C-alpha cells in the first residue's frame, strides 16, 4: 500500500522523513515484492523473518510395499520418520544515495524550489524518490533471487548457487548452450529429470532465463504455435502441461524446476527502515539523502524435489 508523503509537506518545508517498522512496510514491500517472481506468486513468501527461518523437512520412508501393512495383534513399525531442517537466513541490505538540490533547479521542477539553507523541494519529491528507488531495488532483488551470491556486494545467495552446492538436487545430465533449435529437447530433459513424486503437482513450475524464454517463443513460432503466446502474459507459456516462468536475472543456459510450496523468499518488514533526509538543516548543504534498510533471502526445503539444468 502506497503512502501519500506529499500530504505531509507544505511548500517551503523540508522533505526530511523517517519511516520504520510498519510505517516503512509499504515502501519496502514495493521494493522487495514487486519483482516478476514474487509478484506472480511463484515463491512462498515468509514475512517477519528477522534473523532466520527453519524450513522443516519431515520424510517418511518405508519398505517397497509401502506404509500400509496387514493388521496383526502386535505393533510392527512399517515406516521410518526422519526430521531435519534447512535454514533460510536473510541478508541484511541497505541503499544509501545522495543528490544535490542544485541539479533540480535547472529542470521544470525548479519553479517550485530553491537552493541554499532554506531551500525547498517539490511537495511530491519524496514520493518520487522513494518510488524510483524501489523500482531499482526490485530489479536487483529479482537478480539475487535466481543468480545472486553473497560474494557480490548487495546480493544474497540465490537459487542457482544454493542448488549447485546441494548433492540432493537432481542435476540434468548433458546440459549445454541453449538456442532456438534445441530448447524444446532440453526442456524435455528437464521434465524427464523431475522426480515422480513431484511430477504432476499443481504448483510445479520450470523457471527459465530471458534468453531461453525468447528461444522457446521462437521455437513455438517455427512450429506454427505463435498464437498460443502473447507478450502481455495473458496466455502463459507451458511445456507439456508444466508452467514455464520467466525468471529475469537467472543466468543463461540455466533452468530450474520445483514447486512453489518448496521454495521460499524471506524478509522482515517490521525491521525495515526508509529515510529521506534534507541535509540543509543538518550540515548546511544542498544535499538530500535517501536511505533504505531491509533484509532478504531465499532457500528451499527439499533438495531432492528440485531440478537444476546448468549448461
């Protein structure tokens, strides 16, 4: 929910503002939850994850005959129940920006502002600054979700890195460089690698990068199926009944298959913070500073239910 900042300021007043906890959640939600993957409900979102979230894994294993056995007078254990946890630990992140009021004096907005210690800014300036920054943050969070790494400043470990390091994950053999000529065959390899227990589930999806998404559309057009797709997404792409999801930020020649209920995005709106500071009253400068602090991270529960194609 967007908050109307402009109502708080009259002409000539400072834009200095501070939003923390619940007051900041609307802005942080726009930044973290409006990217393609989250906005399309392709992951399970965990809110209020301030430190970490334990993704509980309960596995029931049995004999080849299954968990059901013939009834007897005695108790005979017919299955083993094991419990384990996989931890989602959000990375603490921040945005720090500084701009000079002088830069805006030359624009059409200059008619509503002045520089100097008593300088003013347009009443909707804070709205614009926060909204524009949120769009930038959203795009970078999208990249981190799929191909991020804590080795890069401002990122968290994404699904590709996590899957590569997990020996339980089902890796597609013979992964190669994707193109319009082989994308259908390679998607078939991904589908064939999906575990039997996962295949056919309603929330099963295959995520593909922008390059592969384009290749698949081209391949469908070559087969005469161009009208089964449109760029607005009204008709989602599928491969033999499995939804194909566009994952901007995922590395080329990579595809990931899994269930929404097994894949998680964690953040904590209650500990987030957004500030717009007019520095005129603080240090006498013509600077305005924009500050965002939040956390974010991803993980999955069962690696054995995931499929990774990494060419």
